[in-house]
C-alpha cells in the first residue's frame, strides 16, 4: 500500500472508481517496468485506451510514437546509463574550466580523469 500525502492508496481507490482504475493501470505499468515485461506493452496500451482516462491516454499516445524503443527498453537488460554518466562527467569538467584555460589543458584534464 502506498501513502500519498497522508492518505493510503486504498483510501483513494475506495473514494472513486476512476482513481482505482488509474491506480491499477499505473501499478501494472510499474510492474511491467520492474520485471522487464515488454511483451505485455500492447495489452497494457489497449487497457489504457479502453479505460477512458484522458491523462493516461495521453501518456500512452506518447508511448505509441516510439513503441518499439519502449518495448526494447522494457525488455533488454542493457542500457546506456554508463555512457550517460561519462557524458555528464565530461560536461562537468568542461563547465568548471570554461574560459579559464586552453583547449590543450582541458583535453589533458579530460583524458586524465577518464
């Protein structure tokens, strides 16, 4: 059970059938992400369309635009996290040295850090 601003998810689900439907769909999507079950994506998208929940339908519409990429992201155990970390580190070094030194010193510092 999740607590939202002092209220439990159970209280929200009991208060409104719309909130309950939204909660169930969101929890199903989170489960799909955590268990890497990309094969269930089409079924989940169909449920969202049938739900009549405009906000979730807008989210699902965005997923539809890049469905194959989302499916791969929900299925494959590999990701680009390491690459993104290196890019972030490089940008940090560049910002720290902006307008202070020449490109040669910047290059040395980047190569030394990596």
